[in-house]
C-alpha cells in the first residue's frame, strides 16, 4: 500500500508530504520553538519556480524571522492564502490547515517510493 509519507527537512524544522507530483510544505514544532509567537507570514507567489534550498517563504516571529526553504525543486502551484488573515493556523494546526505552500516537482525529483518499500 502506498501512502503519503511525512518527511522532515532543515534539521526537522520543515515538514513536507508528497502526493503524486505535488509536495505540501509546512513548519514543525521545532521551528516554532525557534521563531516564538508568529507575527506575520510572507508567502510565495503561485507560478514561482524554486530550486532545492531556495528561500520560498518567511515567517516572522517574536524571536526571529524563519526562512522556509524548498525541500525539493519545483513550481509553486498553491499558496495557503488563509494564512494572510489567520497566521495563527501555522501554530494551531501546523500539519493540516497550517500548510504554507504546495509545489509541483519534476518527475523523478525526490522520488523515494522505491526506498520506502520494506
């Protein structure tokens, strides 16, 4: 059975999950410990292309500004616009409603299904 696997990136501060060629990206509790309370979110623009480790978004917090980097290269296909009005969703529901952006990755980029079969 092939499910959706949650992966971590950037020392466990960013989570991403892949479904087909689309990868959803958000922050983990570890990132919020570094940021403090979220004050603002700077989202990417749909249609922007990024390579792996490019800064795609920024989350401004009490302690610091956290740069959200792309775990894989791809094209931004969806942005969670809800975060502009309710950025607290990032912290209150980080693994579901608090996702930040979705990218479409090229075929073969970051494919891990074969490595996951056990």
